[in-house]
């Protein structure tokens, strides 16, 4: 397919807004444990609000997706940028379990 023949918008991005603002719903800490992925939710005042773990009947390669979908369904007001970051961290944590490497949230 020749994209030049279609009415496709091409745009080059030359800067990145890497500013940070707290999400009104709080933040999440991702952990990779011997039992699987663990997701901790905290308020912006650093108060623990909830802990989510994935049951042993969910395969390691499906744990990040399970937690990602849970967050989206139960925290619909999460800011999209924070949700994207969380998804990336869940994927990294899941890969660390699969490849048996240490995981540290960045």
C-alpha cells in the first residue's frame, strides 16, 4: 500500500512534555514477587488504600494484562498518562518474572 496516495497526516514530533502532576486518584506501586505480580494503591498522602494480587490460576504471561484491565475497570478516572506508565511498569514486572530477573519500578 502506498501511503503517499492516501490522505494520511504525517507529523514529526520534536519535543516531549515530561512534566509531572499528581493523579487525583493517587499512585500505584508495582511489585514482582515469587508468587506473582502485586499492585499497591496509595493516596497522594502516601496512605495505603488497596493491595491487588493475581491468583495462582492466572499464568505469569497474563498477570500484567489482568491487573491492567482491573485498574481500568475500577479506576476509570485515572489520568491517561499515568495509566500508560502503569501499563509499561506492569509489562516490565511480568517480563522480570518470566525471565527470572529482579524488578525495580522506575
